[in-house]
């Protein structure tokens, strides 16, 4: 009976670990993608507003 209880605890902890991993990584991925999009948009707007980009060379 003790072996069955120990096996149940081990299996439950492994399954719970997988759930916790999902709960942590999914919001982090969403936040990363959102932040990445906002930064790209800000850079695009900044390049459009500021005249005289450093990329163009007028000699």
C-alpha cells in the first residue's frame, strides 16, 4: 500500500509540474511578442517623424 501511495505522489507531482510550466511560459511568450510589436511600431513611427535619417548620405 505504501508503494502505491508513493507512486501516486510521484506521478501527481510530475503532472503538476507540467501544468505549472505551461502557466508560467504562456503569459511570458505573449508579453514578449506584444512588447516586440510595440517596439517595432515605435521605431517605425520615429523613423517616419524624424527627418534626415543617418542612413542617407548627402554629399
